[in-house]
């Protein structure tokens, strides 16, 4: 009876993300990945010139496409680097004035000007205006959350991992392809972060809804801010043939008046991407409620070269205050039919646990004759051994204490 109720709850849940009609459109607040398909049809001497729009970590602000780093059937291991949130365009008029006042005040202080006191008062007023503008931008995002993105509309793309905006730097050439404009990640964003969504093919018109999986072009606002339908080449997000000097397996991404098609695939819908939901990409710790321990991957005290998974007891006054990075796991909702699709975690869904520090997956192997107890081991590649199903504890649905069932062995592994 309990299993039947749980099954009905899973199917009828309002957070169910596999509605074939709702999941086909791109909406404000959706988390997407951008994939540049192979361009061999245009240039036969280029082979495998395709990949996901990605980054080089949290410090490096460059945007790249890594050669051979995943495809539409098998996403890359560092898929979190390839995820962007669709946002409405922010206002930057007060922020732009704040930057100008800060530069002018620095110039006045360096020259010991008598007007520095007046400049400081002006700077305070501009800072207040900039803060109100940022608050208005947050309110506009809340109001437009869930609106369908249409061709011809303008958006901003926020890199989820670094919390920075995809931005084109006007009048600044790219580092490799010098006739193109530089593309980078900016913390606050500016007018260079505005992009028009345009169709890649003529059978789609401006004003049509953008569907997940369709090929689009992202035209920079500064390329044509007066008339989006004007004829002629437009400055747009472009996958270059030039490789980075320090990363030979990476192609540069810049802005050029040469078309590059991007396939936008939904990873998380706007209503799944909520703080109260446990979802794909979330980093968590698995806490054993009875033993007050965390599931940890670390080296053995007597053999530092041998990593193993075990329950670690913390010495802190409160066990939940432990902050070891070796106990951090990224949760991945597994979708066999849609490998690029994430989703919110609900009961009886397949999930995988990826160790954040080592990029290895939690795996259960058959019992060895010489081993008396089961041991959870680590596998660098995800396979059928890594899929786990979440079950609610007995007759009470609880988000604090759950038990998970291994897919192959069909046995309850532990309670957390």
C-alpha cells in the first residue's frame, strides 16, 4: 500500500519535469547547455569541430569549447562548467554612472583636487541609485520567471558555476582571432551581456517560441541595437577555429560576424531550479543520522595511496558543522532517454553520486570472498553500478532521513 502511494505521488507530483509539452520551450529561469554542432558541412577540412560552450574554471574568465569533451549522447564529466541560466536583460545605466564616478574620484584623489569632497557626495548618491537599480533587476527577474523565450527577444546568460554573465567586450579584440571581439565572463555584466536570440534557419520566424534542442544564433546587442531584422552580417557568439596557446585542446569562443549555430538543451526547468528542491548539480553531504557520521572518500591512515569510502566521525561539537571537502558529493539525476537533462530529485528516481574533489562516482561492487563486509568503492566512469534509487523511510515522507536502493542488487544500502 505504501509503495503504491509513493508511486502515485511520484507520477502526479507537480515538480515532475518530464511533461512532454512544458519541457519543449525555453523559459526565463531555465538552466541550459549550449552545444555547437560539427561544422564539417561548411568546411570539409575541419573534423570534429564541435562541443559544449564551457569555461576553464572559476578563476579563468575565458569561454571555450573543449575538443572531444562530450557530445549530445554523452555529456562531459565537468558538465557543471557548461550550464547557463537564462535571465532577462538587466539595466546598467546607474551602474555605468557609478563606474564613471569611481574613476573620476580616483583621478581627483591622485591630483589632490579640492573638489574631492563634492565627488564623494556624488559617489554616495550614485551608489544608492545603483543599488536600487540592482534591486529592480531582481524584481524584474522574479516577474518574468517562467516566460517563454521567443525569437527576437533579448536575454542574458548567467554561468551557473561562477555566477558570472557571458559578456562581449566591445572594441577589444579576441586573443587568438584578432578580427573578432573578446568574449569573457563578467561578475556584474554590462550592455555587452545582452544577446538577441535569432533563428539559424529561415523556416522559423521572429516571434516564434524557442524550443529546446533547436539551433539558434546569439547576436550581440551592440551589433545591431537599432533594428534586429536588418540585412547583413551581425556580430554573434562564434566558435573559432583558433586554439588557445595554453590549452591546445580548446577552441576560442568570441564574437564575429560569422554564423555559429548553437543547440540549446534544457538541463533544469525554471520551476525545478528552486532552493527548496534537491536537484541535479547540487553539492551535498550524506549524513548518517544514527552514527552522526558523514560518508567520506579519503586515504587510509596506514596507506595514503589507497582511497576508500567510509563513515567519518567529526571532532566538532556539532556533527553537522563539519566542512571537510572529502565528504562533498554532487548529485546527478539519471535520465536514460535524455542524457543532457537533469531535474529535481523525487522518490524512485535514479541518481548518481559524484565525489566533488576527485570527479569519481560512488559504486557498489560484488562481495569478494576475502572481504567479510560490503565496501562502497569508487569508479571514474559512470555505469550501471552507479545508479541508485531514493526511497522514503517506511510510512513517512521525510527529506532529512532517506534510504537508497541500489539499481542492480535491489538491496537497501543504508539510511541517511
